[in-house]
C-alpha cells in the first residue's frame, strides 16, 4: 500500500514593531507565496514586539481566519534580536526563515533559499547587493563589516543580511545557547554548519519609517564586536607593553643626556602633554573593559530573553 509523503514544514519568523502600515500587504504577499509554493507546508510566526500602534489587532484578526498565521505578543519591546529569538523558540519547522516586516526583502527569494537547503546547505543567507538606506548608514555598514572581519579573522560574510533560512538543527543549537547578549547573525554563522549566500537587491521600505535608529545600530555593532573578538583586550595588553618599553627607553635617553651632556629634563609642558596622552589612553581602555564587564554582569543576572504576553495559534 502506498503512502503519501508528508510535506516538509517551513517556519517563517517575523518580528513586528509598529508596522501597521505594512502588515496587510505583507500578510497578503506571504499567503499568495504560500499558495503558489504548495510543495511545502508553512507556519508564519509574527512576534509582536511591544508595538504601540494597531499592529497586534491587525495580526490577531488575520490569525483568527488562518491558523497558519501564529502570533506571539511580548510584554514590551525586547529589541529585534529578542523578537527573533522568541519566534525561533516556538518554531516547529524542518527549516526556518527569518525576515523583517518592512517588505524590503523579496518574499519569492524564500523559494531559492529552500532549493539550496534541499541541496544540503544548512544555512542560506541573503547578501545585499544594493542598499536603500541613507548614505551615512551605508558607509557605517561598510566600515562595520571591514572592522568586524578584521577583528575576527574574516568570520562574517560581507553584506550578509538577517534574511536567511536555517535548518532545524541550526536553530535548535541556537536555542540551547544560554547567552544573554546573542548577536544572532554571528551566532548562526559561528555554528559552522554548511552555508551559502544568495545575492539580492534590497527594496525600499513599503511604508513607514525604519525603527533602526543610530543608537540601536551602534549597539548591535558593539555587541557583535565584543561578543566575537578579544582583540580589544589584546590591544590593551600590547599597548601597555609598548608604553612601558618606551618609558624605559626615554628614561635612559634623558639620563644619558643629563650625565654626558649636562642637559636638564624637558619642561612642564612636555610633562603635561605626556600625562594627558596617557590619561586619554587609560580612560579609553577603561571604557573597553567596562563593555566586557557590562556583558558579564548581564549574563550573571540571567533575566529572560523575552516575556510572553499573549499567544494565538501557538
């Protein structure tokens, strides 16, 4: 007797924060894609991340009429990373797609992700060919990737986005990690599973304004650097050795000038400038240490990565 082969399940996780203008269009496009790509089953997990607009009511209304749409409402905004982690925690798919709610990422590319996944790749990420952000934001992104790869030995694929597909074994591995300060894009790459990138053009935001302000972007960049590199600490050690050796050389040089040539030591301005320089370096290094200490303190507190408020269809 023949048995029908059950369809593989693909989970799609989408963090949502004040996206009431985008949600109807996003849901419509997703359902159209799911209908056309009928070889697989889908679940779409929207993580409502403490919005103060109509996002939750729109999602709730949609989920009532379609059980494939699942809603997880958080008690407050836990950041983009927290929203994604919450969705990953509830995913049941054989593979999982992470995407944003701003419609800048082409939904049909998910089909290409799945094809690569079926070929044996466990991580398939989108590589941004063309950015639509401001000039300064684009420059910041270029500098960030150059810097993070310099500090981590080219660990991160350049221009890789959060838009990606990961195999079940990958997201289950991520779920087991107890870290409080996860840089998810880095953690997923770090797992070491077979991976490949697919280039795509990022589209303009469908509606509304980006929620990623300068502060949040800088916070993510710092979290990436301090989570995946000890180079800042090593620079401090190297710099300390260089200053110590230089100080001894300078001390013997001035002692030589005084004994052999009878020259006096430099004046007060030279001493003041040297002290200002050394204090500047000292406070810079204290700032680097404080970043690592703050992360250790956050790990020790062991607060939850997210707090659920409501669930629909989960």
